[in-house]
């Protein structure tokens, strides 16, 4: 199965595209790993307030290499910096923020996303994370949930599927998916295609998508700068 590796977006470009949709002043939690890259690409004139489960709010970018203070890290154990107004709080208070609906956006990675909005982003298999972690709280506590992912697995199998086969992180929680090939909304139990790479036909995109892609209005070109 063709994964369109010659034209697909890089992880950085996917993160850039997702960053463009974050509202100015939004409270945002970024999942461990790939989604953390979103913080690098805040649009000019906009600035999100980033939250991390281990108890920091409104932290700054990563420090230059060699200048890390390892008492200052995010949930993924990556070094962060402080800004005027950065806040620290107990881990329990952090999850109270999540569960209390105080986050506007959660941006996570995924193994599978189903057309009804179900998300599977953890596994106990070889090399897997040993538990679902804070993602289970984030997907039902945040105002909206977006996913960043390759469109297919390394074996070329679809990651956007009719139904998830892996253990679920959350049910009916995902509203938008940013992939290496497209931007897809999830509404009414359907995948709705919003953007696709200009060099890719709808039919080609459908061939690597497990659920049916529906068209509502114009499908825009998915473009990102060289990063």
C-alpha cells in the first residue's frame, strides 16, 4: 500500500499546521512526544498558555542545549523555561484543572482514530507505555481534542479506521485529526475531509483511509512551510 512518503508532511509540518488553529490565549495541553512540537510554531500575534500534568502552567520554550535546569521539566521530562507569571501547583491540582474542564484544547498522538471519534493512543505491547496515563482524563476534560499522526502505520495500514482495534483512551472524543496527508474533522460519526495535499486525489487519500471520507463544501489544499 502506497504511503505517499515522497509528498507527505513531516512531523514538524503537521505540528505547524495544528498550531495555526490554536486560539490566542487558549489553555492547551500537549501530549508527550510528537505533539510537544506544536509549542514551537505559535503564529505571530497569538500565544497559547501551555499546561503540563506534572504541575506547571504558562511555561516557556525549551532552553538552549547545555542550559537546562532539570528541576524544570514537562510531563515528557523535557526541559522547559519559565516566563513572568508561570505557575507551579500540585499534581492533584493539575488533574483537577483537567477534569474540571479548565483546558480549551488537548493535542495528542494516536495509534488509531475511529470515525465515531474514539481514540486509541496507548499500548502495553513491546515498547509500549505501561498505562493510559493522563490522556484518559485529557480527552474528556478538554474543550476539544485534536490528534497529530501519520496517516498510515509503518506497514502502510490506515490509522484512521472505522472502529479501533486497540484499547481505547476515550470514546467519541476526537474532533479533528491532522495527518501527514490531510486535515480531517470528525462529526456525526463521520470523517469529513477539510484539507488534503494538493498532489493527492481524494481517491488516493481514500485508499489509505480505513473509514469513508465525506466531502462537505470545498476541500482546501493542505500546505505547510519547509521546516
